[in-house]
């Protein structure tokens, strides 16, 4: 039986690569984008993720068309107005940067997760993945970017607590540097001190998510923040060219991620 996935923001970049990899792995894949476009083999739906009614209709459509939702990949993101690579400091930027970096980068993930959890808990299984980054640990791009990514990690942690015993798992994934078409088009060998040769292909992220969803020990990760490069090593996965991406954990201070290293957190699994 084909498994069903929804990848939000699936028309380009990480979302496009994830959706492409899931299609190749045999999933039925729905993607959302503002213009209703997506990679070949997917079912593309137009959706503005700041419109709660539009988001609800996406999930209603999946519920009508399928036996249920097995995987949600929260990936929707929108650049702020006048985006220029986050070169300006927070007091030099418009306050309404919040409307994209938090409303789309965090709130939209929560809204989609609510709908997904309602479907998944009723079936007793499912995986909710939120695309985060090392911006949770160190300064990366901007204040609001870091706030949104830290929020996704805490969201997965607390969702994991409330999902315990339901058969549904919530995780947050820290991606490293991604070899998007845009980044590769710049003709550079490194970005922010990280090698593009050892960066992650968007499809690699999708293969990691596919392997995670099929992991018989998936429940042990409930509420955790995980590093895609490290998961890839564990699952024996590589980039399209056969290289294994580097983890950036040590570059951002090392140590544990979520959950905190406490006895209470150990009860989540």
C-alpha cells in the first residue's frame, strides 16, 4: 500500500528535493506552494500558508482522496520583503519581517501539524517533521530566523510529549548547508565557511526522511531534534554524487540538542 506524504513549500529548494525523493521511494506525495506547482510525480495544491482556511482545505482534500496521511514535512518558508541575504541587523529591518519569518516560518508549521495530528492520531500512526537548522544553536541569518527555528525545535519537543502513546511521532530536523540550485549557480566553493562539496543535496534530505519514517525504532525519536547528516550516516545514505555530507554540530558548539539531557526527557521515547 502506498504511503501518503504532504510536503509544504514543495515547489523549489529543500521542499522540491524532499518531494522528489519521496516520489522515487514510492510515496504518494502532495505538495503545497503559492502557485500550485511542484515536481514531477507529485500532486500540487495551491495554498497560502497564512490562510488557515486554505490550509484546512488541503488536509480535507487529502482526507477525501486517500486512506490517511502518513507523513507531514513542514517546510513552508517565505522571505521578508526586501530580502537581501539577511545582511541588515534587526533594528535596521522593518518590524513586519515578523509576518513572514514567524507567521510562515513557525505559525504555519504549527497549524499544519494540528491538522496532521488529528488525522494521524485517529489512525494510530504517522510522522510530523519540521525543517529546522543550526540557526537554533548559533546566530544564523537574522534574529527572527533564529527565533523561528528555535521555536520549531521546542514545538517538536512539546508535541512529542503530548503525542506519547498515540503512535504518532514529531521531530525537528537540523539541516546543514544545502546545495540548492540557487547556491550552486553562484559558482562558489564554500558558503559561510562550509564546503559546498560536503553540503547536502535537497534529495538527500528526502531520503533521510523516508528512512526515518520507515525506521522500526521511530518512536524512540519522538520529540527529538535530529541532524540530517548524522541520520544519513546511520542509515547508510549519501548525496546524489555518493558523498556523505558533514554534520555542523561541532561548528555550532556541539553537545546535545532537544530533548534536554534530563531524566524527565528520557521518558519521552
